[in-house]
C-alpha cells in the first residue's frame, strides 16, 4: 500500500497517523468522509486499512488523481465532487458517516450539517489553521482561520478524545486539532 503515498499530496496527516488505532472496521460501520480531501491522502490511508471511504472535493482533477492512486494500489474509494460552499444547500442532508476527516479547510456554515451527518458514536477529526497563522504564511483571510477555542466550542457536546491549539513545527503553523466522538 506504500505506493499510494508516493503521489504528490497523498501523504496522510500526522494527526491521523498518530491516532489511526481509533479507525477500525469493527468500530466504524458507516463510510468515512474525507471532506475537502484534495488528492485524498487521509482517505486513501484509511481505505488501505479496510474502511469504506468517500473522498469529497470540488476539484474533479484532484478526485481523478486520488481515484487513480487508489486503483493503482488496489484500494477502493468512492468520490463525491461537490461544491461545499454553495449557498442554501446542506450537502450532508440524508447522509450518514462513521467518521468525518477535515484538514486545512474551514467553512463555518457546514458545521451543523457535519455534526448531524455523523452517526451516533462517530468520530470527527479536524485540523485547520487559527488566527495566529498569518505570521507563518497563508492562509491569512480571517474567514479561513479559527478563533481561539472555536473548534472546541462547536463540538462541546461531543466526547473529546484529543485537542490541541497552538503552534506546530515542520512546517511552522498555527493550528487547532480535535478528535471527538459523537454521543450515542
């Protein structure tokens, strides 16, 4: 399966690698959604571990590359080309996921739908930039940066498994991270 991760942008995030034991086929029965997945590195990693995965992104070319990487490696994933920021539409209506992965993406209006779409006992793994990020580089637009404590506030009704907010190295960046479980 190592061949999956030789393509540009397909390396799984350190947060996911360090907490991969949370994602087992026995524990997660509904599909895992890798939201705004780009080339799908996180979802491809979980698919290589036997989980059902849906890669969601607005970029048809990124999804095609992710699908090609999966096919070359004998891993099955589903893709979902979706504009997550389309006004007036809940892209998660009628869908249920065993886990949702979100890395380096923030669109605040999606949070209620994400929470509703998680199955009882489902996991959220979220990592994105905070308002301290501009001192390290992009993004700099406050619409794409979490305020202090904002991520924890959104999921206060979930069981917190892991939380971090601050500066990470290699590369230097200001992030908030959360892994939480939706109550049963």
